[in-house]
């Protein structure tokens, strides 16, 4: 069963989470150490993020500055396969437009197809950190919808090379991202939802949302999506706050608002241990309300740590 089918058919709220590949040079054990404490909650699927190359500047011994392009967190496809074979749990690798031309995308999709990984989250990818702008690769995709079209073509056996004969169709089931507080570049939520609807019309089967800390943003977003004709499952994304600097980092990175009650509680904390407790309590309350409303799954952003996610899951599942 695909992730989309699970989301459509489930009678109870499923548990799922997202992992980041370890930093280059780290061991894959770091991934297993994040997954193991969460196994008892029977994850329905595990997402693995994709990270574009970044430009870094390194000072050399002679005082000159060298510009280097590096991928700090490689390994999305390999990690996804390793998780699937080790734990027999469905995996959802993220595939992004950023840093890929269409040929490279096709080859990555062929790798996934051969590995029998049929679930994908299709995304545009973050802007380039050095410029703050998203620039497609020459012969690459500008928007997630263009990537989606390529994937849907491959599902029909249409590859880039028109001269290929007897092409094997792939069987990808694709999810896409949605933003309850709107994508930072969108002029308003309505326009953002209009583009989201186009992704669904193109064949995306479900939506996973950006993190939010006030459930009203999610409920409002779902209402607006339904009014716009989007009928697919919309999975809420939850991230517990765990350090004081999240108060400024999360809004800056993800263009989201933090409710004043949460901010007040975090500001009272003297240690990050206390912040973590506040974050867990807040997320438990969010999850309880979401489950009561019958959401198909709650998708947790682990950002490399699972102890707080386990604590939340223990209280809500
Ligand atoms: P798109 O759907 O392409 O939308 C981007 C912007 O363009 C939006 O403002 C939209 O309204 C607008 N738009 C869409 N289509 C059109 C069009 N045809 N014409 C004009 N405007 C249009 N980033 C990573 O790099 N790696 C990851 O693994 C990753 N995982 C993520 C997982 C989730 C659940 C979420 C919510 C985000 C994730 N991101 C990830 C971040 C994401 O890549 C960025 O938010 C990116 O800026 C937008 O991606 P998108 O797929 O939503 O883009």
C-alpha cells in the first residue's frame, strides 16, 4: 500500500516522522539511533530530507579565500533504502528541483524505482543560502509542479529521451508541501493554495504541511484548501521547540509565527532542559486536538533527535 493509500484509508491518526541525513562523514548509526526509540509507536512511514549543495568560503594558509561547493548532508537515497531494508517500514525520500537538471532527476528516480521505493515527496527545495534566492539549474525545474510533471510522465513510461523504446513505467506515489501560514514567497495564502491545487491536479496525492504552533493555522488552511477543491489528505507537521534560540530561529527559517503563550513560557525557562519540557507539553496539546479532529497522520520533524518525539508520542498514541 502506498503512503497516500494509507492516509486515505486509515481510521485512526497515524504516526510518521522526518529525518535528516547525517552530516557528511558521520555514521548511518546516527539515523538508526534516532529511529529506534520511535519504533514502539509503529511509524506508518519515515521521510528522509534532501539537501542541496551549498557554497562555503574557506580561508587558506596563504590568507586567500577559496570558494567551495559542498553537499553537507548527502545520502538521501541510500539512507532511504537502508531504512526500508532494515526496518521494513515505508520510506519517503524527498526529491528537490534545487541543484538538479532534468537528466539528473531522471537518474535519481530510476535509482529509486530499481530500489522499489515508490513514495516520494516532491519539492522545489530551499533557496541558495549564499544568495537567499532560488535559481533553477540550466535545464532544471523552477517549481515543484514541474518536477511532479516529470515524475508523472515516468509513471506513464515517458522518459526524457524520445528515442527510447519499451520504457518501463514507474509507480511513484507523490506527496507535496503545503504552508498553513503561506509560503514565504507567496503574495498571500489564497494564491499559494491556488498553486497547491495545481500540484494536486497534476497528480500529487497528499499534502504535508510546514510546521505550525497554533492549530488554528492548520484548521484554517484545511478549510481554505477544501473550499478551493483540494480533497486529498493534508497531514499536519509538528515540531517541538527544544532550545531557547528556536524562538528566533524557527520564525526566521520557516516564516512562521509562534503564539505569545508559548513564547512567554519559553522565556521563563532558565535552561534548555526546561525549554524542552515546555516544547513537549505544547506539542502534546497540539497533537491531542489534532487527533480529536481526526487528522490522518501527524508528521513529526525530528531534526535529528527523537527523545522529545518519543515523549510526545507516548502521551498521544
Ligand atoms: P513550490 O510548490 O514550487 O512553491 C514555491 C513558491 O512558488 C510558492 O510561493 C508558490 O506559491 C509559488 N508557485 C508554485 N508554483 C508556481 C508557478 N507555477 N508560478 C509561480 N509561482 C508558483 N527543502 C529542501 O531543500 N529539502 C527538503 O527535504 C525539504 N523538505 C520539506 C518538507 C516539507 C513538508 C516542507 C513543507 C518543506 C520542505 N522543504 C525542503 C522546503 C521547501 O523546499 C521550500 O519551502 C521551498 O521554498 C518551496 O518548496 P515547494 O515544493 O513548496 O515549492
